[in-house]
C-alpha cells in the first residue's frame, strides 16, 4: 500500500536493525484517515474470503481492525492481554510469549463472541515473530472457529513470523512489509 509506505518513510524511524518507531501515526498518536484507507485496503484484499468476524489483539490493532470491520460491515472482537476480574466466565485462554518484550502474557477471549464455524479475519498492527497470531489461532480453534485470513499493517519480513505463518498454511496479507532496516534507513519487500 503505497500511501502507508510513504507515511512510514516520511514519519517512521528505524531506531536500529530491528525496531521501527511508528508512534506518530500508528500506535500512540493515530492517523485515523490513513487507518480508514488501511481498513479499505484490507476489505478489498479479503473481499473473497467469506469472513464472518474481524478479530484483533489489544491495543494497537484496534484502530485498523475497527476500520476494516466498518468497511466490511462485520462485527469486531478484541482479544485481551490482561484479564479483568469480572471476566471469568466462559473464557478461553492461551499463553503467548513476546520475544520483543521478553515476557509472556495470557491471551484471553470470551467464547460467546466467537461462534463455532465462524471464518475469522485477524487484523494486527505489527508482525514480528508471529507468536500473537499463533496464539490467536489457538483460541479461535478452541472456539471452533477458523482463522481464514491475517491482515498485518507492518510486518518485519526479516523476522520469522511472516514465513512461519505462511508455512503453517495461513493466508497473510501485509500492507507494508519491511525487508531491511537500519538507523535512518527502511526498505520494503515481501518474503520470497
Ligand atoms: P509477535 O506477536 O509477532 O511474536 O511479536 P512480539 O510479541 O515479539 O511483539 C509484539 C509487540 O511488540 C507488539 O506490541 C508490537 O506492536 C510490538 N513491536 C514489535 N516490533 C516492533 C517494532 O519494530 N516497532 C514497534 N513500534 N513495535 C513493535 P504490544 O505492546 O504487544 O501491543 P500493543 O499494545 O502495542 O498493541
């Protein structure tokens, strides 16, 4: 998606060869007009996928997922990383380890919001090692639903997640795949 790639070049900043700062438009301050275009692009890419529900993982996936759900006229569900004390009935959980943060978290979903047989589109802002997506896939399987597609705003294609997810058979569409970066330098390109 050229508009997004240009925004990354104009406003993103590679801190080093593995951390891309995009907090001026994606995950702290949010460019909602750009996110509306992101939602339109995901809706176009997955128009043929017969999706019943859009799912994301809190918190930075929420805006692109909401825009996608709005565009596709579908319900949206947010998987939680922190469990509220009032959320204790009918919940599904799985452990996910974040290599970026070097810490585990308990991904949580209330089963009533996903129906058996649902074809689910997972939208997230960043893909690094793919652990969050694999965790989400496990919860959806527990709920009897199917992960029919994964839409990622920015994937660090040089990290293992994208390759691993595609090797596992998932359809993954990335709007801005970053093939290489270093301080002050960003290159785009999908994995072969
Ligand atoms: P994985 O699911 O692909 O395995 O990724 P991992 O846990 O290693 O990292 C995911 C978290 O780290 C996400 O944030 C993601 O947005 C963030 N992250 C990973 N690489 C980068 C990067 O290069 N730049 C930025 N800005 N963030 C990155 P989170 O804190 O878990 O979620 P959220 O609350 O921001 O949504």
